[in-house]
C-alpha cells in the first residue's frame, strides 16, 4: 500500500462518517430533541424575567 492508496481509503472513510452525521442530524426521529435544545436559551430568559418581576414587586 502506498501513500496514495491510504489517502484514498481515509477520504472514503471520512466521507462515510460525514454522510452518517448528516443522516443523524436530519433524521425525523431526532427533531424533537433538537427543537428542545434550540429553545434552551429562551427558557433561561423566562426564568430571569420572572425573578425580575418578583424583585420589582
């Protein structure tokens, strides 16, 4: 095996891993998990806002 063949095999393996990650990220089974994770920063804002409202009262 020369360096060109090893580089080609490595490229194919990385490409297959990339396709696997893309498939995992866009599968409908994970959509609800990703939606929940995307809304996490906004959940903190609601808690902070309720604390501010309590302090002002």
